[in-house]
C-alpha cells in the first residue's frame, strides 16, 4: 500500500486530517499527519524564528 503525508494549512494541526486518515488507514495505507512547529498543540514552540523553512524542515525530517 501507499504512504501519505497530509500537511495542514495555516492555524490548524495534524488533527484536521482525522477523518481522512481513518479512511486511508482502513484501506491499508500508512498515513502521517504532523502538526508543524509553532501552531496548534505545538504553539509553545512558536517564535519569530519559526517560518516556512522551519515547516519544510518538519516535513523533511518526517520523511527521513
């Protein structure tokens, strides 16, 4: 089966994909729904240094 990484939009978190994740997993797929640094339940990591590069690193590290 396939592997999916579903990335949320602004002001959201990985939880936004809950329903989609369940459907894909029920079909046997592996699904990752990370919450990016500085938003939602990771808001405590927010700082002026968190930007698009940080979010790209979040996803790249997940892939690795």
